[in-house]
C-alpha cells in the first residue's frame, strides 16, 4: 500500500520519497507517519523506515546483543557467547554499508519513535538529535561486537582514568571514522538540511578544560583506531567547568548547558551502579578484618559513550559516572512538615558531586567536594573493573592474574586514590593478605605526571581525608610506613642528616611523626657546648630586664616579668599534616611517565629525583600526541585533500610517517599555491566566525597570530599582550606610510579560560580585552593590527581557528610546561610557531627543523639562576619593557587600575611579585624574534615552504605513536582486531 508523497521541510525545500499511506499532519508527521495510526501499521512502518539495520537482520541482532556490555561489566550475569552469535555479528558488520536512502529512513524512525523533543515540529536542533541517534545505532552494533569479542578471548585491557575528557563534538568525528560522511550529507540534503549546519547544533561535551582532557580524548580515538582493548573512565559533569562570557568587566562565568536538550550519544546503564561511601568509621570484626561502617552512602551510575575507531570495527567505551542517593534517603516526613530543603539534603549532597568540574576549593566545603569527586571516580571505576574481571574469570578466579588482565592508568594525580581503594577492596572485601594485595596493586597501576608546578602536585589535608575516608588513611599510613622502612634500609642511619633529608622529601605523609618503630632514628646527641651557649643566651637576656621599665604611654612602672610577657613572640602554628598524592602515585605504581622528553628529564632530575635514584626502572617518557583524524583530516578537509593528492594516498591519516614525503615537494610552486589557497579559505571562515562572536571585522589578508590555551601566568599571555602593546605604541608614533612599511598586518587572536578563583589570570583576560577595545577602534591603525579575544574557547572553536593559523605562540617559561598538545595541532596544520625550549616545543623544533621554528627566551637550566639574580636585585629590565608599563599606566586602554597586574612584574621578592615567570627577562628576546617573524612573512614563498615543512615534520606527534608506546612499554596489551 505504498504511495509516492511529497514531503515539506522547514527550509521550504521538497523531496520525493516512498512512504506508507498515513494521514498528514502539519508537524513532524508531515514526513513521518501519524502517531494515531502507528499501532495500526507498526510492522509495515518498521520494515520501511528501519531498513538500514534490517537489511542484514541487524535489528534482531541488536535486540540480542544490546545488553551484552551491561552483563559483562556488571558482574551480575555471565554472557553466553556462542559461535553462532559471533558469526552473525561478523556477517552483519562486514556487510554494514548504509546508503543515503536508508539513513533518511532511520532519521525518520528516530524522529518519531525515540524523540527527545515534541512532535509538533522538526527543525534543525531536532534534526541533529535524530541524526546522532542513527549514528549511535551503527556504533552500538560495532560496540557490542567489540566487547563480546574481548570477552570471548579474555584479553588484557587497559583502563584510562581521567578527571577530564574534552571530547568536542561527536557527530562529524563519528561519521568520519565510520566513512559515512558522504551518505549522511546526502541524506540530510534530501531532508532539506546541510550536514555542516546540523553538526553545529551539537554542544561541546563539557567534560574537561584543557590539554589534560583533550589528551585523554585523543588517546581514546587512537585506542579504538589501533584496535587496542581499552576503556575510559570519567565523571559526567552536569554543568562542566563553566561557560565563559566576555563583558566590559572581563570574564564572567555561567554554568554550561550542554545537557539541557539531552545527550543522544550516551546510554544510561541504570542497572550498572556501585555503592560509594564517605565518612563513617573503621571497626575490627571478630574475624580480624577491618570493616568500614556507617557514614554517608551514595550510588554511582554508569553512562556509556561509544568511541569509534577510524576505518575499523573496533569501538571502545567511555564510561562516565553520575551520582545519586537512594530514594529512601528522601525524608518524606520532613518534606510534608514543610522542611523541604532538609528533606532533600541527602539527594542534593549526592548529586552535586558531579555538578562542576574543579569546584572552587578555597573553602573546606569545596575541598571536601573535590575529594569526593576523586574518590567517586576511583571507587566506581575499580568496582566496575573488578566485576568485569570476576565475570571473565568465572570459576577459575585467581587474583594473581589480575595484573595480567588489567592495566590501570592514572592521568595525573586526580585518580591517585585508586591505590588505597584497590588495596581496600582486595584486603577488606576479597580477603587477600596485605602482601598479596600490595603486589597486585603495584603491578596494576601506573601514573602519568603532567606538571612540574608545585601547586599542581596535589596535597590533601590529612585531617580532611581521615574524616572523609577513614579506612583509606589507615592504608596510606601503612604504605607510608613501608616506604620509611625502604628508605631507612637504603640509606642507613649513619648519616642522620641525609636520612632526614630523604624522609622529608619522599614520605607520603608530610609533617607527620615517624611511625613508632622509627621514632628514635633521627635523635641526635647535642654537644655540651650547644647547651651551655643556650644558657649564656638566657643569662644575657635576663641582665637587661632586672631594671624596672617605664611605659612610654603613661609613665607607669612595670615589672620586668610583665615586660617579658609582652615581648614573647607569637607561637608558631604547627604546619598542616598533608597527604602527598604525587608521592603516593610514584610509590604505588609500577611506572611513572612524563609527557615530553624535557619534562621527563625534569621529573627525574628535580620533581622526583629521590625516587628516581631509588627506583630508576620506574621512570619513562611518553611524549604526547594528538589524533590526526580530528585535528587535520576532519577539521581541515581542504589541506587534507592537498596532502593526499601530493603524497598519492590517504594512508597518512593512519600512518603519519608518510607526511614526511611532503618535504620533497616543499619548493613546488603548484603545491605552494594550493597550500596558500587552502589557508586563505580557512582564514575567511575565521573572519566570519570572529564577526559573529565578537562583532569585530578582521582581514583575511593579515597574518593570523594565535595563542589559545588555559589562561595562566606561566603560559605568559601577558608576554604576548605586552608585545602587542609595544607594537601598537610604535605604530602610533609613526606616520601612515611608515607604519605600512614597518609592520606586517596582524590579527592577534587569544582564547582560553581563567579559573574562576584565579584573580591574576582574570586580570590578564580583562587587560587583553581592553587592549582590543582600544586598538580595534583606532582608525589610524585599521587592519594593520587587530586584537581579538574569542569567548568560551573549546574544542569546536579550536577546530575553526587552528586550520587558519599562520603563527602560533607557545611561550611558557622554559621548564614549566610539561608538554602541550595544541602546539602539535598547529604544526600538523602547517602553522609556524614562536616559542621557548619548553615542553614538546623542543621535539617539534627538532622534527620540523630549526629554521622553521622561531625560538627565543631563556633555557630551562638557566631559570633558577635568573630568579636568584632577580632576588638579589641585580636584574635590570629592558627600557622597552619599562616603556610598555608606563604606557599602560597612562590610561590609554581605559580607566581600569592595572597596578596589581603590572606589580606582579616588579620588585625583587614577595608573594605575587618579582616576575616569577620571567616576562621582563624574555621580553627583549621576544620582540627581536617577532621582528624575524615579520621579515619571514613578507616572503610568502619562503613562509609557505616553512609551513609545508611544519606539516611534513609533525608525524611524530600523532597520538597513535604515543598509544603504541603505552601499550608496549607500560600496559603490556596487544591489538585485537575483530574478524
């Protein structure tokens, strides 16, 4: 009973398609069957609209397999994996190739029967949701088959725990990895939409902030693409970090709204939840075991997001935890008595754990919430991992095999509680001995260090942790005691000064007395001369006080005793007792890795030098990488086509070593012309984007100079904007002709968020926007200089800016950036870089060639000496630096008082003073290097060649290379390719 009907869409375009004869409605049902008739013709409708799954009986397969992941991870039921099911899955996967017609049908199906919106209209936001759901269908088929196959083979899997996963938009990445971009573009065109416009409806998942989360997401992409068995674990933040708005007062923070319309990519696993406990007390049972009882109980609930690999069936899982309290914790009696807040207090306390990424921690409440977040991630994930291990092991469960089946990677110190939590579960719940549990834990867990900044090496209050996690503190104390024993055995007691130094540096517990058995090892005998000298000092002091004192205020006499009491110094408060999470990570893990060659050397030589001397075999380097799929193939299609054309294959997307073949064509005029055209096309897009976001107009013919990253003093956005101010001041001192002759036109673009409580970083944002407001409205300057701050910088913004970039700034104080990953993305896209020898800059410069990198600034090994020079008052700032400060203070950029900001660059000592990050020291070198940039840019042929050589030299910085190294040298896992 099929008939041909004409369907009308919001764009006023029309398409013709075969549908069933249903009554028409002026709504979504204009192209989908009426709800009122669905029960009458359900079977006919499903056969028509679901054909891109039903072609290979995938609907039935999906019904059989849709719970396979849940069953094997919850530990509640063993999956019955037969050869027939595997054969059917393989058959369906191998023949799965939907065309535009079947995709249209599936979009219609989801619009009608799995909607997250009302049926009265089908506009572009609804089109995005329905489209994403069709893609998710395809991912689930691969996803279930992937984990059924891992289950069958019982392979070792890696589990990546991170507080951040900065995914970006999923739609274009997913269909690109599935090689379905063309069919989806055609299908949406038939429905009256452009794929690009539909994709732009997707909000960025607010699950991260910067490089830490972006790295984790790149790793998941590479793990799936390279067919490694792995999972990611994180938290599902309802309101993210924050959405950044730029006002006349600078940065303003508002809550993220990425979940308000639902998330079509996630699958809520309500049957996969685990108990999480806080507070309470530890008691010893009659069996001699420790029991953690009482306290506050919540539940962590799993939300799964499938992550597809590129040109492979493998699809890995990102499991995100949300938190809630049990229904019985809602106090109905209190509610009915009018005490509504009190009634829902337990529910609110549970849910707020996953409200915000990095809640402010200046208050005790904020610190408590952060610690709850970290423990929730660790406990829920480990319970899940252990349940999966027990399910796979079945009757042959052997805990000694746990490290042979499980590798846990802690991304920075946030998941450090994995160590005492795994010990707690193994000892208290599974009944293992301390020795066996410690052996298993150390062989299972590894730690990636991401920072050399002391404030970022987390330390938690021992009192807070003891209150919140009493059993874990007991375990940490025992680990610390074992460490003390190891240190004493290594260094002996003969040199008590050396032993004291090592204990102070290496212990997990800071400012805590030594365990009882070691209490006397640091006691030194005092020489009698010391005692006598102390007595002499006391006598001298008393001689001055035997006479009566006269008060200057009123002339009354006071006894010497009274005077002495008044002069007593304030008692020195005891230093806080702390738990050093980084030290715990080093002790409890079998590998510690840095994320760039220079960073890993600093880790060994400075940050963890004492541990490196004790356990040198633990320390490795794993230089970061980024996925070439998202960061060039999908975000820069014009350049990708050129690369494929000149290399002769698209294999470079998987084997980035092939990018090096571009070197032999770098001088070719045809390639250079295409290269410049692609860059300019991307610049035109950015110009339109800037106009939309900021209202400023910029020229695509100017150099696009970009610094986009988290706002922090060590990243030195202040150095960049001071350089721009100097440039602007010099321009204002020239005639129009002189300006045009002396300066290359530039659009200087900033982006990044300042942490909500980081006052100095927020001042920097305010200063940049004030400079922009002045410069951009100066008619004398025009297009010669523009200063743009792009609000709410995120992955999607980066995907627009990076392909258009010509110069990018990576100018952190040498030795302070662990690696950086944006520098790698810029290099892949043919962007030249100005930077210091810091983080991955060192390796990028080696790979792209010294002549294709603009280097300035002090070296890492010079920094300590330069700070000492400053402290001694020997540093003399460059006159140009003083000129900029005076210019800023003149009020040319508005009435805001920048004394606090500029004051941080002045003086020789004191908190927030003395230019700790050496902006003034590197300023002259930076200006001279920028002059070299201008000179190089004037020669466009030379500049384009340098750009090509940057892309050609970026092959090392693929996350595929990094993941291969982790897999071989830390996790000991092998690729498992589905048949």
